[in-house]
């Protein structure tokens, strides 16, 4: 946390305009333009009402460093990532706070490989920002606009058996929570022969509920799926990189199941090692074991998963927050890829989604966020290390993960909010509740 800004491998985030101001955005535009070597930089934003002013401030900074800026307007984060990686081989910027509440906004930075800056690259960018070591060009760059949505959709369609999906003519309800999905998702699903019912579409950028696709925020979607007699329901976060699903009977399996089903479907088609983060459900290991492939775990953060995938030759991976990464399309979390893979799997299995979910081994995960503003999180983690080192198996790669015979607890400071995240998973709901309460009681 620096001056009210949350800075991590997910970029920067803060409340607008208290901490993340147009001035700050302009300075980061100058910083990123000074950091990248390529002449062209792409930019887009999600639907947040503060997005346009912040985007224009970043564009001004980039132009001042002599960069030519291509503005994609309002676009999904995975669309921009696909364009950067597969088409343009250029760096880019997204104005978004992803799943954070509406008062937040943020800036995500992508390298010329179409993936987030890693911790080392981010540190160099932040050094330029803090020292104001900008390289202002004698001649400013040029600003233009472009659109790649159809090419992006085509790449997603090519990653699945789209004819099999079309034959089913699925009826799908999607809660887009006034995010980029309000402009894109109905068209995307129509391209796969689906009848889409979009809820929480208007007005874009004014979220009707907490936009994080967690079970507690999906009650309205659950009711709509049942009342619309839909085959499935989907929930996207505001910038379109995370996905949760709801069964046809209204049951909400949780966003962890998004990654599990996508991985399961993919491995039935291609064998590949799997890479997920430390907080993702252990059901991934059970799924991978049935296909005889290895699972590798990384620190939390999309870039850490992506670098782990590249290192281990993995074609499929993700994060249990509903972020599936399929390298056949691009190396980034993608809710549109998630929808396509899950619909393909339902079509292939010829079963209801509730029946498919019921077949999976049972794991129970609980998640808690504890506000930590003003608290020494490093001290908290160090105390836990000392206390549990002689009691349990520990993984200290990212915060502290306490691993037990019948489950685990993962405690770490968030990179996107001023909170301590506590995840607990067990083979029974009672175990998960016991593990969670063991720690939430001491942090508040």
C-alpha cells in the first residue's frame, strides 16, 4: 500500500478520486511510456464511470513519451491480452479494478508478450514513477482507435467444438453486473447458437451488487436461472476475466468449480501439466491424477500462474477465483474461454450441469476477508510461522499455507484490497468451518 494505492502484480488500485486520481493516472502513463521500448501501446477500459477520465490521463502520459496509442475503447481485459499476445506483439494498459466495488478503479500493465508485468518488471516501472524519471519525447505520439472483438471471439470459438455447442441451443442467463459483458456477452453466446438472457445490464458501470463473482453475490442470478428455465447461469466480473456458474436448479457450486470443469474438459482433449495458485481447490489434484498429469502450484497472481505454465509446458491452468487460462487462446484469465469450455463440456456429456457437478469429489472451501488497514501484515505472518512450524506442514511461498491431513488453511495479504485473505478447505463442511474459525477469531 502506497499513499492509499494498492500496488501488486495485478497493477495498481485505489478509490477514485480519493487516491487514484487523474494526476496519478497521468504519471503512470508517463512512467509506462518511459519504461516500454516499443513504439505502439494499446489501451482499453471497463465500464466504470471513472474509467474514461483515467484512460484519457494515461493516454496523455503515453503520448508525451512519444508512444503511438491505439484505443480499443471499452473492451474486456482478456480481449486486449489476446490482441497483444497473438496479433500485435505490443504492450498495453487496461483501466479496471476487476472485481473490486464500484468506488475503486485501477490500472493494469501488460508486456509486449500480452501478459502482466511480473514483480521484477513492476518494480522497475514503480521506480520510474517514484523518481519521476520520465522520458518526454520532443514529438508526441499519435492516437488512433481500433476494434478486434470479432477476431477475439473467433479465437475462443476455435478452441472448442462449436458445432457441438450449437446443436444443443443452450438457454443461458448471464449476470454481467453492468461490466464489459453488458456490451459483449450476448453477442458472444449468440455466436455459439445460445439464447442468452442478460441480467444487470444497465446502466453500464453502475454495479447493482458487489461485482465479485462469489456465491453470496449470485442470489439474483440463481433465481433468474430457475425462473427462465435456463440450462446454466454465468456471472462475469466487470472486466471479464473471472467467471462463476450456477446450475439449472439454482445451486451455486462456487467459482472454484469453474476452473475444475474447464481443466477436466481440456484434459479429456489434450494431456498437459496443470498450473494453479496456492489458494485453488485440491480438487484440481484429483482431477489431474485421473488423467495422469502433474499439478504445479504458484504464488497468487495471474502472472505467477502464467509464468508457471510457460516454465512447465502447461497448456491449461488458472486461479480458483474463477480465472481460467487456456493457452490455445492466450495466456491470461478469460471468462469467455470459461463459458465456451463449460458449454462444450455439457454438450459433450449430454447431462445437466447439476449432474456433472454432483459427480465431482466433494471439497468444501470457505473464504474470509479481514480488514488490515494500519496493521503490520508481515508481523502477523511471522507470528503464525513460529506458532505452527512444529505443528503442521507449512508452505511459505505466499503468506502461510498450513497443510493438514484433511484440509488446509491459506492466509495472505491481498494484492488488490487492504485485507487479509483467509481460505480454508476441507473434505467436510465442518472441517472447513473449524479451520476458518481457528483464524478468523484472532484477526477480527
